[in-house]
C-alpha cells in the first residue's frame, strides 16, 4: 500500500525530469544557429504570411477634447518559421514550447495612427511555438489612437474611430497580412460605463504611398461606438428643461406682485451658475457646437428675452392717463380682438356703470329748489318764485336769467317728497346762508374729482388689461417655442442616425 504511491510519484518525477531535459535539448537545438533578424523564408523572394487579429479587452477612455481613444487590446500574430521545426518523437512527444518573443523573428506591426507612446508593442510576453514551425504571439498593449470626433449631437453622439495596423518597414513583397475573421474579437470585452461598441469591422488595404514605390498592406478596424447618455441626461438635460419651463412661468405671474423681474433674474443667475459647473463636462471645441451647447444657448436667449418682455409688460402695466394716451388701435386690438382669440374674458363690475343719480345735477336741483318736482300743480309757481328771488342777486343755482331750466326728472318716484312750505323755507335759507353755497360747491368739486378719478381708474385698468393680454400672448408663445425647440433639438440625433 505504501510502495505504490511512492512508485507513482517516482515515475512522475522521472517523466518530468525527462521532459525538462527533452525541452532543454529542443531549445538548444532550435536556437543554436538561429538569427532573429532574418526573415524566416526559404526563398528570399517569398513573403512571410502573417495572420492578424485584434481582441479588445477594455475601452479605457475617449478624450473628445484631444480627440484620442485609449484602448486595451490583445494583438494576435500567427506566422510560420521554417527554421523552428522539430519531430515530436525525437523529444519525448513535445509539440508546443513557450519561447521568449525577443529570441525569435517578429513582424514589426505597429499602429499607424498612434497618438501617444511607443508605436511598437512590448516584447516581454512569450510566444507559443508549435512543432511544425507555427508561431502564435498574442502581446497585450494599451494604445492611444487619434480619432477625429464629431460631437455635434453630444451627448447623443456616435463616433467612428479607426485603428490602422501594418508593417512599418516591410512591404507586401516581404510581409503579407491576412485578416483573421471579419471584425474585432469582443469575447473578452469588459463593458464600459460611458461608451458602447456597436460594431467593429476590419478591412485589409493595399496602399501605395507617395514616399515609396512599393505597396504596403494594412489592416484597419473601424470602431463604431455610441455614448451612453444617461449621466448627461440626469445632470445636464433635465436641469436645463426645468430652467426653461421656469422661464415660462414668468408670464403667468401677475404684474402686481412685483416679483416678475426678480424671478427672471433668479432664473438667469441659476442658469449662469449651472453653465459654470458643467463647463468641464462639455467637450471644449470650436469646430462644431455640441447639441447640449445649442440647448444651453437656446435657454440663455430664452431667459434674456423673457427679461426684456417682462420689463416692457411692466412698463405697460403701470401706465396712467397722466403719462400716456392709449391709441385707438391698441384699444381695438388688445381690448377687443386679441382677448377673444386668447379666450380671455374681462370681468366687468356692474356697479361701476353710470346708472345712479347725477350728483352735480342733484346738488344743483337742491340749490334751485328741487327743479319742479314738488307736485303736479305747484311746481311752476315754485320755479317762478325762485327766479324772482334771484333777480338782482348772485344766484347760487345753475339756472340762467331769461331761460327755462331743463325739465327735471319726476320726483314722484321718490318715496319721500318735499312739501311746498319746506321747499320755500330751504330756498329762502339758501339765499341768505353762505354755508349752503359752500357746501354745494364742495359737493360739486367732490363729484367732479370722483368722476375724474373713476375715468383715470378705467384708463389704468385698460392699460393693466393690455399688459395681461401681452403676458398671455407671450405665455403661449414661449410654451410653444420651448416645446418645439426642445423636441426639435433632441430629435436631431435620431434623424441623423436613421438618415
């Protein structure tokens, strides 16, 4: 029971020892006279066929400002070296060995559009060598490739970044590149939180450059990537939308509250602070204006126009008949036509209509003895006696000598009537009493003052209603422009994508 495991361990150790010795002999045999600077071809006119494939591990960063895409790639090279062949039966059945990549010949495939760093990949990784001379070398590399970017539809933009690989010194007669597969290998791709790779096809090109007569092959991969807009939607677009709709509320706020301009300035200040905060987030380029930049500019113009219109509306709201005269076209357009179109109905106080007794006429009638309202028969006698009493004296009543006073309304409708004796007494007292004269003049003055104030109040109310109509017009105009502008701006990426 104890000897069997010991025998197994001993046999395994012996086999490993023999394999190590066989691998050592194989390594010495292969690299005894090997020169890593010579192309591995039997005929100097034959090209070395190199199969090439790119596997992406991570999309590290996309720098829109410097127009650089940083990626973590695995570059798969497969070629055949006839000088590195052996028979497995001669070396204990060894079919594969790992050799340092700096000990063998390697194709000098570089990234043509490299922006930063070394063009060549590092040679610290080992290559897998098969007994038939097939070499597979998969070095990892972090590339920073130049990528012209179009950020017109930022943050709903799509980018097309290309990576061009090819031999730097060997032309097609020396090295022929063969593309493995039709696109970038995405099996080991680690998803990015900001970008999504939609497609990454590969193409082979044979190009003749102006510097040389030879034809140089290259393999170009096109990375079609899409920005994930959730972060920018939450932190940029939604706050801008809220600020825009706050601007609309300025026109719904009554002018009498005195806070319209304050609200406008507050919205403008909040937008300015918001712009200062997001300056680092928006790509700084002068080639195109990003979509979010257009929307911020649109919102800024929106708020500025609202301030200008609000100042004008307040100017209209506080106009008086002492400073401005309302033109007829303003009265007809803003008080009759536009309110019907805007479905506005002006509340009218019935008590404000002139329907009561005329104060001046009543006061004049009182001073003149009631104006013929004492009854059916005695009215004319009272008027004649009043006229006789005024002869040769300064008459306090509004009547003129030699003329009949206009017929006064029938006072029989009034519940309380004055008798003939009381009228005569009042008339006689009014002739001799200056206090009554002064009271009548005061009543006339108060009546005229109230009449002028009521008229001025009506004109001021008309100006206020004109300001309200202007507010309502711009409320609907700004709501329409805000909705259409927002939808129109953010539908552009969708239309551009399908077109």
